[in-house]
């Protein structure tokens, strides 16, 4: 599933393509015909990322809400448009560009009330200037749930996904199974600041890079990570433990990240 940096990068790239333009919106796949009709022919006023959610605001007060889920993706090209590739749920055409959205988990049109309710459910987004870290701290500091689970809860902190979760906790020498209530305020601040720095780097390079001093890899996704899906710890050479938290893969070095006593 795309993590928060991917959505913020898409918002950054698509703003000059779409904002201020009257958009011709269609559903080549045919599964979003009614929604497309509600927003087609209106001016795109804003493209906003909230964690893993992307919101396109229109001059008629409607908002297109996209959550890519596991398999969704964006494709942007200059006009004239070529034929849609694959099952394109939404095609947006401005005077200069075509933006196609394939396979999103969520694709819906919201009115202003629905938009407000959605944003209220999303936790503070570490990449947004208006993020309220105090709100995240209050939830974490009162929770008996593992910090590894809380960081993946988009109602607690928005934008951090599975790879960043394991990498950030390793970098901060905090085991994923430590309860939120046992995380110190200092440790929380370090987690937050590291999250901001790493996701900002992800937006810049359009890839997850958590290894200090590393550049984007030449692989398909360009990732450079320390312990996620790795056999051993780069700091101490201990074997990386692989386990599950809330049915998602988690990784930890139990030499560098001391597990809580049971």
C-alpha cells in the first residue's frame, strides 16, 4: 500500500496540472460514471493530501476522495490523451494534462459535510504544516496498544505505513511491542521528528530512503532501508526478527531494540 509520501508527492505533482482548470472527468472503466458526472465541467480549486487520502476540491463544493489501497495508482501525461491503460476508474483532463487513476480502494464524491467528517477522522499528518502532534501524543500516551500498532493507525498518526513503521522504530531503538503508555515524551518527539524528515525525503525522491546518506536505489521502487525485510541488522549484525502486528509484517532487531518484559 502506498505510504504517505507517495500521496503527498502525487498532490505536489498534480497541482500545477489541475488547479485552476475546468476538468473533463470521465470513467473509462464505467464504475464511476455517476460520480464523474457530478464534478465534470467544474474548476479544480485544490488538491490536498491527508495521510493516505487525496482530496480534489471543485468549484461546485464537491470533493473527489481517493484512497489508493493496495493496488491503486496514478498516471499523469500531457495532452493529447492516449487510450486508457488498464481499468481506469477516473480520468481527469485539463487544458495541459491527463491524470488517470486505476484501481483505487476508495473513489467517491463528497459534499462539504462529508469532506469535513472524513478529515476529522484522519489523525495528524506528519507532512502537513497544520499537523497537531499534541493530539497524536495524547492518544499514544494513554494507550495500552503497542507503539508498532499505533503508528499504523491512521486515526492516531496519518501517513506512516508498514515500511516506515519498522524503520523509524529501529532508528529510534524502540521495540514495536512497547505499549504506547510506556513511550516517553522524548521518544515520541524523536519519532515524530524522524517521521517528518524521512517522509519529506520520500516526497523529494519519490522513494522510501531511511538509510542515512543513501541515494535512491536503481530498483523498481528505489527503496533504501535498514531492516525491513532484511536478514540482519546493519548496526550489530544480529538476525532481524520477523513477526506480525495486527496481521501486518513487522521487523525488529531485538539487540538494538529491547523488547518489553512480559
